[in-house]
C-alpha cells in the first residue's frame, strides 16, 4: 500500500521560511522512531509528557548539538518531501508563539505545561513534524509498524 495523505496538498513557498533550513533528529541507528498516528495531543503535551513515548508528532531541532542525548544516530529531515506529501513542519517560532499563547489563555494545569514546554522547546530549538497520513484503512495493531516504514523516507542518516 502506498503512502496516502489526508488531503491534496499544493506546495506554496512561504517567503518567511528559508527552504535551506536544516532540521535534525537523533534516534536509534535502525531508524527514526515511529509516531503513534492514533494519539492526538497538544504541542505542550508532546514536548513535556511524550519524551520516550509516541504521539502523532515527531520532534526535530534546528541545532544538531542541542539533541545529542536523544540517540546515537543523527538524521536530517528531508523537508521538501515532507512538504510535498502534505505533512506539516511546525517551525520553532510558530511553536514558541503557540505555547506562549496557551500559557496566557489556559487553565492552571495546561498553563504550567505550556510554560515548561516553552523552556524545553527553546533549549532544544525544537520544531515538530505533524504527520498527515490517511490511516483509516490501517489496522490498529499494524499502525506503529506501518508508520515506522512510512516515515523513514523523510529522514536521511548524517
């Protein structure tokens, strides 16, 4: 079964985004950890609670040195392929602004989580990849394996 996206994506270059920006991830040598495409969560929940767990997001960094403790293998995100296939990179600035907004407008628990997430995201120069695969036809028990096999093409080993 080929990779399907949830919508037709028309690639538009945003003048504010530098297409030459590199995004890094450290992970296991065997490949980038698969997201759990069935788990929806907020940006703050992913950053604060999901370390070592899986969500629909994959964290990447703008600085390869800020993520040395995440795994032995350095990967580069193949941004053009991510964009072409309709997935979304939540840029660092956008992520920080969203977390700041959440911290200002949320209840106490979510506010505290958003503030902590801002600290982590700033320290790691974090960005997120939001995967938009169409998974309706994938069996739940096969989803992680399917996701693992389908996201590897978006990363290349350094």
